[in-house]
C-alpha cells in the first residue's frame, strides 16, 4: 500500500530521511517493501508498505502518521472537517431505512446540493495519481481523498437518480441484477448487502457503486454515504462476486464506526469547496445501538515476564498514550487502557503487550535459551524407520526423488485400479485434480524427464504418502517405490554395464526389505498377477498384499512417452511403521568351519527358487546355513521351459562334518528336489 | 649324486629368482620341500640307494642343499615383507579409477531437512508429525483464524472432498501436539504443505515447512529470540545476525517475522537481499492465549512460542538455487550435484 511522504507531513513533522523512516516503520510492524522517488523531486517520496490485515487503521495516511508520531514522540495534527455554517436540512432531502441493522450498524449521509461536477484541481489529482489512482472528477476524487486520508470508505450517489430520495439498506434479492461502476452486470443473491432505493438496488454495500446512480457530468445534487458494514458480509459478498476493492478491503478488515461522521463532514466540505454547492445539515445518522469503548488492562509485570524484558511501567504507559489509548486507571497491579475505536485488533492484555513490544523495539529484547525439560525428546520410531528405508535405497544406488502429492486420477488408477482417488475440489489443473494413491506415476514422469534429456541411467526412489479413501475418511499411507531404466550406472571400468532388468528392481526391494527390522513383509515370487501393471513378484506381509515388483506394462509406458523398459517396485510401509520394535539377539559363532557344496540343477519354469530352497531345507538331514544362487543359464543343453540354476549349499553343524555325511545330505536333498521336478546337471566340489 | 645336487641347486636358484610374490614362493616351497612329492624329499629318499661309502659325503651335500633351499625361501619370504620390496607399479595402472560402491544421492530437500532436524535434536527438541489432509478446524479455526477471517486470503487452500483440505502450513501440528501432550512441550515438525499457487520459479503448489513449538511455565519472547538465533547460526553460518520485526499471524501475539543478515553480501547490499542486507526466513511469535484456551492449556500459567520456516527457502539460500521447480523435476543431473 502506497503512502506519500509529503501527504504524511500534513499530519506529523517528519525528518527528511526516507530510509530512516522506512526502517522505523518496519520496526513497528509496517514493513517497508520499497521506496520510490526522492525528497525534493516532483511528487516526492512514496513508501510502499505492507499493512497487515489486523491493522485497517493504518490503511490511510492519518493512521501511518499516528504511528510515526508515536515513534518520534511528536504531536499528530488531525485534519479539521472545515464545514461551514448550517445549510438546508438533510431530512428534507433524504430518508434512510436500514432493513438489516445487524449487517449495517450505522449509516450516515449528507447531501451537497447544486454542485458542478468537473475536473479536480492539480493538487488533488497529483496526490491521487502519486498513489497510483486515476483522477475521475472533483466529487469522486474528494471521497477518495478522504479514504486515503483517514480510511473511511465513502460513496457519492447522484441524488436525483435515487427514487423518492429514499435509501434502503437490505440484502439483495435472489437473481436481482445490478450494473456496477466497472460496467459489469452482477447477478446477486441474498448473501450480498445492497444500497437500494424503493425500486432497485443502487450499489453493493461496502464493495462498489452502481452505474445508474454514478456521479457524472451534469450531476447537480450529491448524496454522500458514510457507513459501517459487517466485515463478514462484505467479505463473503465480494468473494462471491470475485471482486476486491479499496472499500471492501477496509470494510472486511473492520472500519471504525466512530470515523463515520468526521469523514462524512470532511468529504462534504471538500466537495463544496471543489464543486460548489450547499452541504445539508445535520447529517442523517441511523445507527442501531452504539458500541461501548473496550477497556483492557495491562499488568506491567506480566508484560515484562512475557517479553523477557522490562521496558518499565512509565514507558509502557507512554507508548499506549502516544497510540491514543486513554489510560484510565494506573494502580500498582495494572494499567487500564480505553481502546480507541479505530483499533479493531485490540481485545486482550496480550494485544497491549504487543503494542508495548513493537514500540519499545523487538531489538531491545535480549536473546536467551529456554531451559525446558522435555519428556518426549528425540526422533520417534516412525521417523527413524522412514529414514532407515531411505538409507537402504540410497545405499543400493537409488537417488531420491520428491514429487507432488497431487496427481491425475486416471494415472493413479493404472497402478491402483481398486482405489478411488480422493478428489481435489478446486484443482489448479486437471493433471492435479486428485490425491495420489500410488507413487509410481510421479516416478514415471521423472523417468521420462531424464530419458528425454539424454540420460543413460535412471535409478530413482521416493518415500512418501499416498491417500486412500477409508471407512472413516481419508487414510494417509506411507510407501516406498523405485524405478530403474536404461543402463546400470558405471560402477567400474573392469566390469561392463548392463541394461536395466527385473533384478535391479528386485534387488532394491530386497535391500529395503532387509532394512525393515521387525517387518514380516517378504517377496512372494509365486504370486505373479497376470496383466498387472507390474509384471513380477508380489510383496506380502502375513498373507496381505503389500506391493509388487516387476517390469512396468509397456502400454502404460507409452502413455508416459517412455520407449525403454522400466522396472519398478512399490511397497507399503505402513504396517511396518506401526509395528513394535523387534528385539535383536546374538547368535553364538560356529566353532567349526562350514562346508560348501555347489549343485547345478535343471529346474522347470513353474518352480520358484523359494520352493526349491524350501524343499532342500526340508530334506536335508544336516543344518543348512544358506542356499545361494550363483548362476542361471538358459540355452543349449537345457530343455525349453527350464533353466539351469547353480546353487551353493552351505552346511553348518556343531561338529566337523565328514565327507560321507555331507554326501548323504546331498543325496537326500537331490532326491527331494527331483521329486519336485528338478534334476541334477552336475556337481562340483570346492 | 653330487652332480645331481649341483643341477638341482642351479634349478632352484633360477626358480627363486623368478618368484616375485608370496604365492609363487609358496608354490616353490611345495615343489621343493613338499612332504609327499617335494624334490628334496625325493632326493633324501634316494640317499638310501647310495653306496654306504659315498653316503656320508652325499648326505652332507644333500643336507647343504636342503639348508640352502630352506634358508633362501625363508629369506625371500622375509624380503617380501620389507617395505619397497613390491614389484614397481606402472603409473598408468596407478591412475586408473578404483572400484567403489555408488550410493544414490539424497534429495537436497531431505538433506536440508536432516540438518535442521539434527540442529533441533541437539537443542533437546522432539520431532513431531501431523497429517497432510487436515480439517478446517486444525488448519484454521483452532489457530485463531475463524471462517471469513481475512488472514485466510494469504493461504489459498486446496479443498479435498468430504469437507477436508490440504494443510496450508504445518501449524496444525501445534494444535495436535498440545491436545496430546501437556506442557512442557518442545517439538519441531517438518512436512509437506500445500497452497493453491501457480507453479513458477518462486511458487510451488506443494512445499515443505518446519514448525516449532515450545510451551512451559516462564517461556518468554527472549527465549524465542535465543532459540532462533542458535538455529540460524547452526544451519546457515556461525556469524549471522537475527532480526525480528513485528508481524501478524492470528495464532501468535506478539507476532514477528524473522530475518537473518544476508549471507551473500554481508549486508553490503546485493540482489538476493534486494539491497536490504536482510533475508526473510519465516514467522514466529508467542502462542496466542486463544490458541491455548482452545486446547485446554491455562494461558495464565503457561506461555510459549512458535515458529515456522520453509525448507525450500533454506535450500535455495544455502545451495544458491534460484528456481523452486528444480526440486520437483527430479533430474539426475540436478540431484547428483548434492551427494549425501
């Protein structure tokens, strides 16, 4: 909001130090955004200040001057209304009826009769233009001048266009139309308060006037309105109509009901001065009850305790008085301050403490560290586990991605066909009109982005929330997902690079699963869902689905404009995050070395390694410490529908194992493997 | 016999000269001294066939050879352990890249988050959390922002079906924490927040915030200053200065925004601080008594402070990033610049 240095000087003496003034205004809560112009130049200095919504009293020059007067400890010069002696009676020319007194607590008006509408004098035009407002004519400019001077929005009507010279303040009728000053036809609803005559609506109360009663060349009699409208009604009305005006900005933040008459008088006098005419008197002033002045007490000791700094009782009182609080009682315990009517924001003691703090200066408050004994310190288990999941994937060579939670519903359904995405009611764009139910579409976009930029290797993961509808409302679920495409990263010149395959994605899932201390989730290789978006093994925990690993369906990839195979996994972390910590115990180290035997088996494709391994463990008379796959071969010498799989069996017993015992175990294991459909291709011995 | 021993000795010396490492020495030892098939073992065995008259002499030369072989192997093995004994490595080989595991890079926002978390954990804070889908109550009303309050304008909200919304700030975590836990409270929560802002270089519809809350008896504005000062110095630079200026957030009173002295120009004036010498970091203030009343904490007995700041903002400042969109494109060339 723009304020002219020269205009402020009408009300307060100021040094010629715009930078210093800007700094001081910032320090009391009117932050300077920019300074324009220089002292002594035409138009002078303009301050652009950010005036917060709780300070409508500072949305005008007099209000900012009041803060400056308090800062500098100098008097504030209030503009005199300058109304001349009594004129014609207002009541002879106008009647006011308030049909919604709770929404318009006060409505005052005067008329100026016999005006000559014309251009404003140079001084007035310059003042308004310096603030970035267009000069319209002497009558309208006079009201805008008063708005920028003291903050009260005023509205002038062409009195002769008000039917029967009767003003009615009422809610609009459903479907009622009004052409506002900007030429737009507005369809109204009872949410909006209007100023009407007995025939039709003339203006949107507190928002904008209407074209029909606008001040134009040839207007001779002016009806000048100065009123108080309910903030919520103005705000709702303006929002509903998609409007925001200088008037609505102030009314919705709370106008000063006591500023109504001074502003009315000031504007009426100014109109008479600029456009001639006679001001009617006394003003009509219709109000429903009056607001009692608020009294708030301040305990200086409490202020000092809350701030951690004591400016002293005398200084507190001085600050309040400079800001026009009247200190009514000053006992040993507390000061009782009468709140000026323009301070809509002051309701309780802490508000007065803020007044003291900002004028005593936040800089004066020392820095200390609090000594708080915190019972619930540290990082909760859930966050520790999420970090552990991220670390596992980072260590496996995956780089971390962060995508928006907002997603396109159709893309989510590709991976979660059973889940209905939760809708965003007011999306910015259709591609982000729902909440994601899966992490994969976001990661696939990232794959496309990287491949399109010529990157050869993409290995990304994300740990984040997805949102599913639940019986008691939306459920936020933590998940992890990873994608891999293109070449494997260059690990070393001595080993080649390979095209991404299922085992990259499976490896990532395995790395994550092994980091999930206390989780019962595992890869279920025999649960391959034909036609699933990910063609590969399922992830299960206690028989419940917990995700999937596999190659992304090429049809889906085409949708993302990806022309290379992509392998991925997605896993639910929620059950694990909620699970109790598993206790870890030590296993004694074996006292004798283990015995290793390699087996090459021809295994039918219908069999999983898990099944084969389970059969071998079942059949072995000796304890099997591990069974590891070290090769898989398809091709010459292996029948179709089969693969040759080389396994290393590690036996570990309490005693040294004799070769015969090991051979007996191998025989038993092979017998069982053969019953399951595998057969021996050859044995090797280490 | 003596002739045979001489030949064997020559063979051994040649083989020893060729042996350069421990494994070839071991092979040599097996070949010559092996219990079953070692050359010397065989020679000693053959000694039995030597005529008794010559046996004494033959025995001596064979024994000498045995001592020579054993001693030489011993000496050669010892020499291998001495520094400088390794065969010389060509410079080219030495210059080839080594073999190492290549971990992925944590997201820069996660790195900043971790640094902030560590700083607050060191200061004795607990880490908290809250849901991303919120109710109007937690996001606004309980924070002293009733319906139709103008402060809602500053936080354009995404609404979710069923009368819910995406939280516009992490401040709802303050309410959830105070409902769950009685003072003393000392917590920070970091998470995603959402604003209905168009996606451009400085705005994103989703970003990350840090929320802090300290509540106890006797907590003052000076504690807020001390805590933020410590935090900024740890996370940004040891010598930054902190500035608080009055501001307005309905859930704090007195309210403030806090700035740090510009880390780019040391307050000489530059583009990043728009010549002001200060960089705006976030909002803070003393918890509003109305907020305490809403969660059943007696504002006469307890006081507290709260603060917030944006992770993206800190990341952009500390890493010199000028476009927020880079964080969400997940371009490997960007993410790879910040290995953990």
